[in-house]
C-alpha cells in the first residue's frame, strides 16, 4: 500500500546551523506534499507545502524541495533558532478523496544553544 | 476564531468503559477528520467526514464510531475501550473536500486506557 518514510527520527543541530529532513513516498500519483510542525502539547501546524508541478519552494528560513523522479522531498531549515525545536511531519496526498493523505512517522528536531 | 477545539484534554478510562471525544470548528470547513498519534507512527486516520451528513472509514477504524452532528461538530466514540486505544487523538478540518488542502488540527485529547 501507500507509504511515506521519514528520516531521521531524531536530529540535533547547533543553533545557527542548518537542518534537513527527508521523506520518500511510494505512490507516483501523489501530488501534494505538506510539512507540519508540532510543538509540545499542541496539534500539528502547517509550515510549508509544495505541489507536484513545483520543484522548490521557500518561505524565509524554510524551504522544501521535491524530486518526482526519485519520489522524495525534503525540508530545509537554515539559521536554526531555539524555537525551531519541535517534531516535524511530512505527508503525501493524492487524488480527490479526502482520505488519501499519509503522514511520515515524524522527526524530533532539537536545537543546541 | 477559536479554530478547532477538542474536549476533553485528558481522560483516563478503564478497559470496557465508553466515552465520546468532542470536536468543533468555527471556520465553516466542509471536511473533518479524526487521527490517532502513537510514538514512532505518525498520524493515522481513523474516520473522516468529507461533508455534513457523510462519514467514511480511514486506515484504523476498528473499535471506533463517529457522528457528524452538524457542519461544526464531529465526535468520536469508543464503545468499549481497550488498552490498545491509549493514544493522543487529534481532530482536523479542511475548508473543502479535495486534494491539496491544508489540514487544521485541534490541540488533541490524551487518552489512557487501563
């Protein structure tokens, strides 16, 4: 069945350095790839998304890249800050059905001062 | 706007007890979802409601039932709770049914079944 794999499961970086989280998906029909940030005790919140007709998207310190041929997409956070510490989830969505979205297993990002 | 609200925030149940988790959204969204979140497994879809009056099973529906009471409210019921249902439950809503729509999540309900 459809699957989204996310790596690494935990990531620790020095404040100011960059962080990269990678996801691969199995269904080539996937066409929407959101990234969610979940802070402790809260629900996930969308931070950036990308559609299959775009290769890269940036929003200030956050960027997402998509390689449709290889079926993988990545989240890049530059100049990391303490408030970036959280769990990040990738997801892949396809078709027109409301049920067709699969989440990755999450990456716990810690920023060392 | 309060966005998506969930009650209760925490609940402890004994095996076999029943309870209903409540979810409401004030954004006039059409679609609503229930997920469970377990360590290392991401978010798994339990049930969803593409629009008022419709509900469908997701990836892990066994042991749960849902009711889309109106456009605002979508409840999740555990008829006979089991320890395997210990989890964090999230409700989410989407403006309209279809692909490529941002999901707006509630703060979650932490459930412990003893």
